[in-house]
């Protein structure tokens, strides 16, 4: 393993040794001048083991001094852009038009604070707009941009339920999970709510955690039996949602709102039969469920309270046969556990970028599944998100930094 060295950086920037590193033809080469790091820039450590094509990705975290950071790194470990928001940022990304988006966070765990919103900013830090849900406070777990410019968002909608059968109060406030599709004008064009679709019995082993950790929402104690944390489109007719407190992933029919299939969690009539997965307990508090370029379902599986390491697990869905076929997994031997959070995102070349949740580590895997690099951070990043090809480049980021620094 080699630690990223300044001398190697200069060698690469001078144009030497590039034949040994595969570069996608449309990717921009890095300029020789990097932004000047401020004296209080949080320390990081980058390790490279296999070359990967040059790319960019976004991390967010709060430092020991409680100062929030949104940072764009390149895949050679160099910070290319950064911003210090006025509030904590749960996670950030760059979307297709080059805008920066991050979720405000007030340390509340999910959408409880009325000030919550997704901020959309330019590369120079200018606030363009705030994006939120309709009817209830937007949650920060999801901002999934669609090709038509609409976005999928999530929110937690309060209702009343009798929880005596699981050891809770008779008239309890709970929050159901809701997905909304919002167009660029802020109009809701589609929504789905877990009420009537995901039974309270599906919370299963999580009830002790849920009942012992109520959150105050608008002057009321609220319980969170579902906890939606990602939304992913599957074709024009289906949306996939992940809910941590059921250990399950659901395929939702857009037209009817009915659940088409379920992966993981307690068995129901919609549960898929899993073929080949070596895990004895399928999912454990999973996050960030996506579809890759091959149509495989990808899950960042925290393995919360499961007898195994966190993993990125891949499944081929054979819905006509009611099956999910295991197609492999990724692990990092440095990661032993993950209580929450985390992400697994496909890199443009077919590799993978993984945030290991509440671990202070981001791992890059090459297309062969080998660990290509590790970025050690001073604090965990909720997600690590690759920049889409063509959305921006190092020169645009440098211009944004110059504008913010007054140069």
C-alpha cells in the first residue's frame, strides 16, 4: 500500500506516468494549481492501492469544533472545493446541472425541525433555492434527482396509534414514512405513505429501540417505527424504498401504492425468496438502496446487530419467479461494525464508492471489486457521493473557490 505523496502528485500533474492510469476520454485532467487550504482545514489521510480513473466525490461532516464542512475530493485524495454551511449538513451531492445540494441538519435524527430544507447552491456558494416537501417537515435522508428535473424527497408524517401490544402507550404519536415527487416549481406530483401498507408488526426486533428513543416533534413525543432512508426509481412504474426499522426494502407500485415485493425483514406475502446470500440474517438497519447500471439492486447493509461485518450487497431481482439472487458483496477489513448511516454509489468506471456510516472512512473499490483507495476523515460522513460525469470539473470548482475566497 502506498500513502499518497506530494511528489507523486507533482509527477502526475506534470504529465508523466499517465499511460499507466486509465483515463476516460471525456474526463478533464487536473490543473497544476490547487486551492489554498485554510489553516483550520480538517486533517485527512489518503491511501492508494490500485489506480482508478480520475473523478470527484462529495463528503460532509462536522468537525471537533462543531464546524460543518461540505468538501469535494478527487479520487487522488486532494480537496478541490469546500464550504462551511451556517447549519450542519447531513449529506451533500452535486447534481446533473452542476449545482450543489445538501440537507440542513439540526441534530434531530430525522425531519423534526421546521427549519429543515435542502439547500441548492452554485459553485461559488450562492443560495439558489430551498427544496422541501408539502404538508409536513422535509427529512434530509433523500434528494434523488430524476431525469426530468423532478426530485424524490422523504418526510415523516405524524399520526396516532395504539402501541400497547408492543409495550408502548395507548395513544402514541408515531410518524409514518412518506415519499414525495416534487417538480421544479415545488408542486407535489406524486406521493406514497407507508400507512396501511407497512404493518406495525414489521418493526419487529426494532420496537425496543423505537420505544426507548422517542423524538420531540412540534411539542409532542413521536415514535419512528419505519424510518425511511432512501428512495430509488425503478422504471416508470415502480419506486423502491428502504426502511431501517423494518430491516427491509420494498418495491412500490406508483399507480396503486401497493407493495409489489419485499426484500428482508419479517416475512409477508410479498417477500422475495433470497437465493445464495451467505448471510444468515439478511439485512440489518440498511441504508442507501440503489440500482446499478446492470439493473442489480445494491444495498449498503449496515449489519446492525447482525453477526457479520457491514457490506455492500448486490442482488438480481427475478420478480416473475419471486426471487432475489445474491450476486456478491464488498467489505473493507478495517470496518467491523456500522450502527447507522452510510452509502454505496457506483463510480463512472464501474467501481464503487462507499461511506461506512458512523466510521470515519470512505473506501473506493475498482471495477474488479478490489480496494483502490481509502480516505480517512476526522469525522464520519453520512454519505459519499460521486459527481456525475459532465456535471462539473476541477476548473469550474477552482473558479468557485476563487470567487468565495475573493481572488
